[in-house]
């Protein structure tokens, strides 16, 4: 199976400036730019540097998928939009699969899970992957952490991201509303292949 990687970045309320576009072209001569979006596709090679850097500089959300079993969704929120401590219960031990990072102006929530179940063939890089997930940005800003809870629960089943012998398990109650997910949250569930039947079998709630 050939290696395939796809990155999509999107700004929600701000158009890319000429400086943004010039900067993004330095990352790849094949970047596909639109007014609010940048896409990078690799069938060999990889992204130049840390993709969270252009996220912090130019965008609000980032989507990444690799056909060898890695999926990632990252958010850049204004510093102060969320108390970082409110997200700490969802970070399992020392794993960096769910990472909260503070930059000069931003809080970045980075969810990156690796699992053999994510392995797939060629991916449709013409799809608009991020648009169905954009409402999750406002959900986070409004204190709705269901997606982070679900990512943490999914992490517990990821052999490539979680070691049950060394990593402390998730210790947080199930949030309300998981039985009635929004369309955006349903897309998040599908993207990370989350088993909702198993999760909803947990009767603990707040």
C-alpha cells in the first residue's frame, strides 16, 4: 500500500492575507490555497516542520489523515477562551495524543490518535474535510467538551497511542448529551471511529 498523507487547514472568520499565502507557499510548492483554506497532499515526503506552527499563525482548525493509521484534529483558540486546567482531566498520563499547548496568543488543542484500525487505502483529497467539523470550534469556546471526552475514550483503545501498563486511565465523568450528538459531533465520531454503543453503556453522568 502506498503511503498517503493529507493536511487541511481552515480559518473560520478571517481570509488569508497576501503574507499568509506567501508564507504557506514556502512550506510546499504544491500547496492548494483558497480564501480560507490550505491543503497539502503527500504521497512521499512529509510536511516541512511542525504543522501546528502554520495553524497558530494563519488558521483556526487543522485536519490530518495518513493511510498508515494516524488521524489528527487540532484547534487554535484565542488565549483566554478556555481555561487550560479545564482540559487537563482529559489528558491521559504523559501521552501527547491529547495535547494542550499555549503559544503567545493562542491555546492549541491537538488530538492525534494512532491505531491500526485507521489504516486505509487512498484518500479523497478533493473532499472538503473540515467544513462539517467547523461547529466544534464554537462548541469548545462555549465549554462543550464532549469531543475531548470522546477522544480520551477512543485513546484508551489505541494501541499506537496508549499503553495501559504505564498510562493513567481517564478519570472524568461522562458529560450529558452524548446520546444526542450534533451533526458536527457525529462527523467527529465517524472520523475517529468511536464506538458509541460501548461509551453509552457507561451509566455514569454529570
